[in-house]
C-alpha cells in the first residue's frame, strides 16, 4: 500500500492552510486514472480525516498539472463574546465603610461630584453570546471560553429595568460603585471650609459643610444644605432647606436663595430669599430679606434693624429698629416675590410704552410728508418699517399688561397677616401690611400690628403696653 501511496504522492501533493481549516490536493502531473479513493487514501496518510468533500474528491482524475482542488474543510470556532457593562459615570471611587453604612460620602474621598438626576440611566449591559466549538481537518477541536453570566448589580437608590439591561437612578445624588453595586449617595460631606482647596460646589443631593463658606465661592445644592459655621460674601442656592449654625456676613453683596425653610444665627448685610419659613436666632441687620412664609427671631433679644424685611404671613421679633432711629422697613401680607416681579413688569411696560410713543411720533411725521407730495422710495420704506415696529410693540405691551394683571391678582396676599413685637418697636420703622403703610415716630412696647378696618392698628400683645 505504501508503494501505491508513494506513486500517488508523486502525482499529487497535499497543501493545508495555516489555520488547518482547509486542505487542497495539488496536481504535479496529469491525474488521469486517479480516483476519489486514491485522494482519500493520500489525505488519511497525511492525517486528514475531517470535513472531507467527497464530491470534490470525485474530480481528482480530471486534474492537470498545476491545478488544485479543495478537498477538506474544517469548522471554524466562534469565540465567546462576554457580556459588557458600560457605566455612564467615572469609576474608581474608594468609598469608606462609614460612607457605605450611612449613605453619605466625604468629599475628600472622591474630589468631584458624579451628579446624577433621578431617572438617569447609570449603566447598560450588552448581553454576551456563547461561542461554538470548531474542528480542523486533522480532527482537532477548539473549545471557546465559557459564557459568564454577568448582571448589573444595584445598591441603594438604584433599580434595574424590567429586562435587567439598564441600571436607573431612583434619586438625585452622587453615582458610584460600592462593593461592585451601582449606588446613589444623596449626601456629600465637606470636612472643612469651602475655599480654594475645594472650589465651588454644585450638587444634586444634600451637602453638609463642617466649616465656613468663604467669600467669592458658590454653593448650588438641589437638596438641603447644612453649614456648621459662617457664610461670608458668597452665593448660595438651595433647592430644599438651609441650616446655618453660624452667621451670614454678606458685606452688601452676599446672596442666598432657599427653596424651603431656612435657619440662621445672625444675618448681616446680605440679600436673602426664602420660599418657606425663616428662623433667625439673634439679628437681621441691614439686609434685604424676602420670605414666602413667616419670619421669626427666636432669641428673647432678637432684633431686625436697617434694611428691608418682608414676609407673606407673619414677622415676630423682640425688637424692630433701634434707639438711634435707623430706618428699617418691615412688611407682611403680600407675596414679596410676586411684588418684585410686579415691579419689574411695571418698569418693562413703561419702557415699551415710551418706545411705542417715539415710533408713533416718527410715523405720523412721515405720513405728513407723504401726504404733502411725492417722496423718495426710502421714505415710504421707512414708513412701512415704523408701522410694523409699532404693531410689534403693541403686541409686546398687550402681553406685558396681561402678565401684570395676573400678577396683581396674585399679589393681594393674605388677610390675617400680622407682626408681633415682644420687646420694642422703635421709631423710624416703616411698617407695611398688605397695601397699607405707616412710619413709626414713637416707641411701642409689646404690640401686635395688623390691618383692621382699612388701617394698621397697634394693639397690646398681653393686654397692656
């Protein structure tokens, strides 16, 4: 048999591809008279047993010198594609055990905020595909890697989509991974002052600051904010509640806006807007304060002096003004934020009407020229432009008047707005209740101020002044 194969081998040679997935018979000379069995025998002698193409082998006898036939093909293995998770926030935070336990994080641990809104997709899992086994022409198999069952793991305030392919935030906060679980932390701790080592803070959750907020810095928090010490000339915007254990030193430029309630020790030379209730322990000095609820000075010597302080419902303080007669404005009964908007709309309306008057005057002047005789095309074109400008201004005026009307209907305020002064109401205090105003010229002791029969009445708090 080996002699026969040697003879066949002189006529045919076997070529195998580098990946051993294909074998060819190549004719050295005319193969006239050779059969499929001759080709099979030669292949087997070379160890090729898998994927034989019998139809092609039947054509061996037709080969001429230099011609070839592919006579065996293996099956290529398909590699396993593992599932892949794509995260839409930076990874690599090293979260301490304490942070894991109480749901807060020390800013020093991360140095940045992965701000994430509720409903945001935090990660997407692309499913994997298990590969298929391959076999070459020698009968050797290639087994692919096993498909690993991978899932998105969710921690606090993160949920999976119904198909398990997306991790979704259930709250605003800092996105991170803790023990491999995608987690939202809703509170950030700043262990010290907000200064150049920290920079401005903009966070969607809650923030606790254990030091001061220094001049020139900005803190924007959509949740609640707690500050252990003081606020200097800074810009603070809080979506929910603000608690400041120390004082505000605004230096005439500091600005604070709070969407919920706020508490301070003292406020000095600042502009503050509080949509809810405001409590101040000791003093509000030379500040512009707007409050959508009530203002209370909680100390037995609490004082409002200088500036302009207004609340929708109530102001309560031990003292308002001082013995030196410092001009102080206090107001209750009207929504101060609507009043500010109303003032702005009124100014804009006056400006629009002044512009309309100017345009009308120019238009009338041109119309007289046109009526007097022939004018240049440029004059006619300018007349048309002025008329269009007048119509546009008229439209803007109508819109502003409608806005003004709506604001006025909302600016009526509350009927039972009061002020309570448990100590002294000094002279030179402008008291406003709803639309009524009175300037005090003498001291009043322990009084309640409220509207009664179209006047501001001061009555004793405890039955006797």
